[in-house]
């Protein structure tokens, strides 16, 4: 009925136009109302055939409209048009134009809505819409009685701009071309920006210029790029990638070299690709992996605007979708980084809880219903390079009721031993005895469990210490210290020893009482009882090697260290001092510069050892390879976040 009315109305309009000889005066309200109704039904049903009476499907605008409809339908979104205001048909310079104003509202499955106030001018050819010039304002919901706010129009100049001319900014980054995924079981995103430069900073003089060039020759000739891969129903659902070739490399060659260098020994075929991709893209090639049935074909094309950005997708349709997304017509992949700074490499991964459970072994347990989330960023410059990560893996795979979890170490770790080269410090929550035995009982065979019980009984008979005492000793801050001094056959070397600070310090009384029993069983190798200030009981030796065990009111020292040094406060290298004021769950810090000095002192005092080729080569490699590094620090700042930082010497 509406179509008949439209045809009658169109015939009458043509007659009036011919008789009056004017360039305007045609009312097209019914046509636009029917067109918008067809748009709403097409999005809802996923059937673009509703549009055939109104839209020229063979134009760029027609194809873009169909692509827009398909994307909204896949997202289960709906669209509604309101407040239509249709102007008069204008014939000017051989073109037929129809001005229309409307309000378009898109509603997503999660009940989010986006509302836009559009000003459009449709171009008509043979009674069908062939193109569109438009601008819009974003309309926001009214909150607390305030009027609706408007977003800055799409075009800064205020001039209307056609949808087909919605230019992708020249500043567009590779990730701007990547569409977002919807409800996938797993996804992986990576973004990189000239990582070879960062590798050069980190390698320093350890890698020669020739070796660095060889490394570069085996890497893809790509300056920057981004890729997102999604999995659904155990199959690859989508692959989208965008990269920019190095300045002196032709993009088509970059595509060929990238594939060949990443494929190793696997056979790779590059086939011609001549599909019509619109005005923005030039087809390059189709990549096939004939020996790998699980690897899909990859389609590549060159972005015309800069002629150095190569796009990759699973189909020509996917390539055009990437252009739509970069133009602002579609949801973009989340390429944000939770860490401060601009990473040279950013990786993000997501695995649904459902997929985790389906892939896990029966004996494994998953705690919580959240998906597995993972993010890694490599950041750096000329002074420091850091690898930072976030993951909720510990929340999903570690039983929170067992105990033994890491706790904040607290500020001001009381290091001792005079000169400190490095340390590792963590604080453990006390492990519950009953839960420990329950866990052991479920994981050990009955025979192994009986052997464990006998071992604990023998320990009690010899030392008087029970399992609970050992758990008390481990429940607290524990630091492994590199520094102080230790005697050795080659002279004085840095010591390596434990500093234990149990929360239940009364267990140290039991340990002190156990030491004489243990000492009585030790062969006479030079170990002797000592009287040291600040320590309740101590044993040690300084001969061909150093060994010390000392128990105080609040702490215990055990390891290869000269007992004459443990009463001295630790001298922390300036580069490591700020770390003691942090409150991490665990931290490992090494002053590489001070360690280099210590190695040099040992070598200078024992030149004879350099006569051994392997020793000399090892020392030279360490001294030269670390000559530009000041410190190495690894932090576990929370159950979910951590980092590794390398400070460089300018």
C-alpha cells in the first residue's frame, strides 16, 4: 500500500515539476518514513532486502549502509528514528538533493543507548538514494533535571560531510583499524611500536652492530602494528591486523617478508587478490598455509591514504569492515593500557570462564567465575626499561582458604651485613597445619604420607621442633640477601644468607633451644658456638668457607656469611634505597653496578682463574654485557600486578 502511494505521489510530483519548471517543491515525507522503517526492520531482522526500493545498493553509500546494518544486527542492537523533518527536493547543478533532519537512537543488548541528532542531505538518482552528506550532534540523557548536553559535531568546520567521505585521519594508528569482538570465548591483542630500538637499548654493547643487523634481518620489516585474534567454539572467529612497513621497504615486499620470516620452515603461498574493496584499499595478496589445516587464509590490502599501512583480515569483507571502523562507523578494539606511559609492546588476552572450565583437567579447580584476564606492557627509554603485567590468574587458580598467601612486606626491610649488593624479600601468611596435611593427604599416596609422618617424628626427636613450629618460622617476612662477606678458597666473596622475621617470634626460643642438639650431631668441620652481641645463640665458622646460624629475639640468620658481619647494619646502594620505602608483596633487587665491582675485585685478586678460557669468557661476557646496566628490580606489587625494571647507565 505504501509503495503504491509512493509511486502515485512520485508520478504527480514529476508532472508538477514539468509544468511549473521549478527546481524544488516535491514533498518526500512518505518516502523517507518508509525508508527509515525499512532501515529499522533490516537492523532487527538482518534482512537488507527491505531497502531495495529506496537504496541504490551498487553505490559506496549503499554498500556502507548494508555493512552498518550487518554489524548492528550481529551485535543484537536495534535502531529507531524519530522527529523526522523532511525538506523539499532541490534540483541544482544536475543533482537531486533531499534535506532531512532526524533523531537516531541505537540500543545495545546491555541496554546502553546512543542518540544522535542528524542533519542529512540525501542524493537521489533515478528515485533511489545514492549518497548522503551529513553532520550530527550527540544527545545525552537528561540527568537530575539538567538539560541534554550535546557533543561537538563530527565536523569541526560545521560543514556537512558525506558518509562516504568520512575521512580516516592521517594520524590513525594501526589499532584504529581493528574492530572490537563480541562475546568470544578467547581473544588476543598485541600492539607494537619499533621494539627493535628498545632491544638495542637493553642489549647495549653485549650485542655487536653486526649481530644486531642480523637480528633485524630476521625480523619482519615492520615499524609498528597491531593485531587482534578471537576464538569462538574452539575455532578462530576473526583475525584483524594492521602494520606499517619500515620507511625504506615497499609495503608489498613487507607483507611477503613478514610472512616468510614468521613462517620458519612452514610452506606459505602468496596468491593474487583482486577483489573490489572500495576507494580506500588496494588489494595485495592472499596468504595460504597449505600444510596447516587449522590456519585460515589471510587477505591483505594497502590503505591508499598513506600507502604504507597494510591491513589483514580473513576476507575482503573483513578488510572493508576495518575501514568502516577506522572511519568511526563501528566499535573499535580496546587498545588502552592500564599502565602509565606509552608501551612499545602491549599484549592483552582474555579467556572466558566457560572455556577455562572446559579445557581444564578434572583434578584442577577453578576459583571464581570471572574470565582470565592478562595484560603485559613493555615500556622504556634511555634511562629505564620496564616490563609490567596484570593478571587475575592467582584469584582463579589459587585456593584462597589454604593460606600461605603473600602479604605486604612492609616498609624498611632491616637488611644487615654491611655492603649489600641485592636482596629478595617477601612476607608469607602462616600456613594452617590442618589444611596443609589435608592438601598433602589428597596429593600424596598413602605410602608417601606415612614416610612424611615418620620424617616429622624424627625431626621432633632430634630437635624438639614440631611441624607447627616450622610453619610458625615460615610465617613472616623472609629475605635472601646477597652481600656482606663470606670466606672462600679464592678469598673474600659476597655472602648469600637468609634473614627470617617470623610473626610469632616466640618460635625463635624453640629454635635457639634446638641448635645445641643439632650442633652435637654436626661433624667437626670448624663450626663453633659463638657469643655475638644482639644474638641469643649463634654458631659459625670462617675457614675455607663461611657459615653462620644465629637466633635473636625477632630474627634468624642462616647462610654462607661471615659471622663478624651480621652485627653491622646493611649499606644499601643508592639506586636500591627507594625500593625499601615501597610496600610490595615481594621484591627482588640487584645493584648490577655494585655486583660488577665485586666481580672485578675477585678477578683482580685471583688473576690465575682467568687462565681458564671458560671462566675468562664468562667474566668478560658479564662485565661487557652489563656495563650499561645500573640495577635490576622485580616487583610483585599486588596479587594481580607486577613488574621487572632495568635501569640503564647513561
